[in-house]
């Protein structure tokens, strides 16, 4: 009963905010107008503050990308211990085409790191066997001899208590690797780092060197997750304009969070110590947001003695692109709705805080504020800034509309909102520097179109971020048949 109440809380907070703004705009239009002015000022200052963190992380990432981390390992005081480290790479797969999977394996082989220290698991879903088996066999034929060990696993369909999806597949794959390879060869658990990638995730040349370096030099390596920066650039030039803009939002947010390490949890592609993963019993197989909930599973198991180490180094994944615009629109919406389902972290976190008496109260208070405010702002801020600020004029009555405050409200807030949006668009300069090598057809005029596309930011924020987030929280609040299952984002390549 308590857990269900906590599940209702995020959606109730969002809808309570919307209702309160409407009601207050009717009964107290002057007060809500003053709030709106202060709120727009707050967001302007917040975006300036966040932009400094973004720029700091961007510069840090670029330096790391230009560093030979394998050489740094060889020259460091850990020059001997790094050779004992094994990397277990898990690649859960559903119905991705051969071109996508093969690009991932090519990038793995091209990394500047000894392949004899890499165990690679291609994790197939039984329910996609007819489609994927031929692809898996082709990958095995071409790449199985490139690594220390290569393993194909097949996650059974409809196991009791499971949601078919990435988390349950990863758990099956790691258990298989543990039994068939790690325990058989008696590799020490504390010498293994697990990297979990979507099958479209392409590793940059120095990823494993950078990961190993951070693992060996951080304060508490066996009690830390390791978070790279996700770039959604593999097919960025094939994606439509609104998809390209949307692809940079999670990248920018993760860059900002890597600069605020005290608030950093885990998201999509990530790494973790194998020993700790075994001790907590792997991922929850009945959740959708396995990539973020795994952080809390570690956190509660070790009574708050867990943190996420920023790698300040990227991996690259696919932007959303489908055969037509409408399908791309739907795919982006569904992907964002699934990511926003991460609001299930809030009841999981709060319930864990209530049950675990060993975690200091200040830590509970800090993380509760960070997560609740983050998911609340995700759903409400775009509506407040871009739509609901007009409500006092619409429902506030005659006395309000003839007032000096009503007359000057838009004159005061519109420039602030424009500056706020301009701050977001300024990030397009950083995004241009992240673009991969241009295709042959990319001409000078395309740079102009590339920057113009950022004028879509207000529409994209509402349609592809705030609305699916409200959708997710509402489904979590109502529960039952409206609860989300795991939806794998389709991947395509233009031929």
C-alpha cells in the first residue's frame, strides 16, 4: 500500500501543479503573475548556471578524447595492475539489423585496448530468435576470434516475474557469462569491469583505457558506477531536424550532470564492478528503467556507500530515425515516454529510504530533492514558461486585465523567456563541434540549416519532452493496464 502511494506521488505533484496554477490564476491573478515573473527569472539564471557546467564538461571531454589512455595506464603507478583487469561487455539485442550490430563490433575491435582482456556477450532475445539468429551467427563468424572470449546467450521468453526487456536480458546474459566463462576460468570478480551497452552503442577509441584509468584511480572503485557521456550521433545526418535537436538534449544534460558529480546517477550505457553486481543479485527483471534503478539497488545494498564516477568520455548511439516523419515522431515520443518512466525511481528511492535506517538523513534529503525536483521540472516547467503564463490574462477577470501589472506582464517576461530559449539555442554551437565527419552530400548551406533547426526548440521541448513525461507520470499514477512495459527503440540504417 505504501509503495503504491509513492507511485502516485510524482503524477499527483505534476497534476496538482497544473490545477493549482489554473485555480490561482482565476482567484489570485495578481499573485500568480508575480510568481510567473520570478519563475522566469529563476529559469534564466538556472540556464546560465547550467551552461557553465555544460561548457566545463565539454572541454573536459574533448581533452580526454585527445588523450591516449592506454599509454597513461602504462606510464602510471598502476602500470602493472591494469593488466589484471578484464572487461565484460554486454550487448543486449532485439531486432536490430546486421548493419547496426556490425558497426558496433567494428568499433569494439578498433578500440585502443588489448582485446585479450575483453569478454564480449551478444545477448539475444528468444522472442526475436527467428529474426536475429542469422545476424548473431554472422557476427560470431566474423568477430568471435577477436576477443579473449565471445559468448552468445538467448534470454528465454516469459520467465515468471519478469518484464521482457533490457534489464531481464542483461541479467540472464551476465549470469551465463559468470557460469560459463568467469567461474570456469576462476577470474577474480574484483578484477572485472562490466560495461552494459545498447547494441547500437559504438565505443570511442580510448573508452576502455579511460574506464580502466578511472577505475584504478578513483577513491572507491568497488563501490562506484562509471558513466560515459551518451552521444546520439551514429546516424545524425539521416535523422530529421526535430530528431536531431532532440538527440542533443540527453547529451547536454549528462554533460551537465558529469560536472555536478554529487548529483550524478546512471543512465543508458554505463559500467560497474562485477563483484558488486554479483553481490546485489544483478538488475531488477521486473522494471523498465533498469539503467537508473540499478544505481539505487547498489546504493541501498551498500547503505549509501555508492557513487557514480563521471568518465567525461563519450560513447555514441543512434538518433531516432524511421522510414518516414510520422514514424520518427512516434518513435521519439515512445522513447521519451520510456525514459520519463524513470519516475519509477522516485517510489523505489523513497521506499528504500524509509526502510533503510543506516543511510544518513542528509543524504536521503538531498537525493529526494534532486530526483523529485528533476522529474517535476521535466513535466511542469515547459508548460509554465511557454503556455501557462498567459492564464491570468485569460481567466483573471476584468479588474486584473485593466491593471498595470497585466499590461506590463508580457513586456517583462517575454524578453526573459526569449533569453532563456536563446541560452538553450546557444548550445547548438557546442553541438556542432560534436558532429561526426560530414557525409559527401553535406555542403556549406547545410550548416545554415543545421543552426536554423534549433528554432524548433520550444516545439520540441513541449511535444517530445514535457508531454511524454506527463504521459508517463500519469500512467504510473493510475497504474493497472496503463503501466508501461519495455519498448525497444527501432534502429535503421539507410542503404
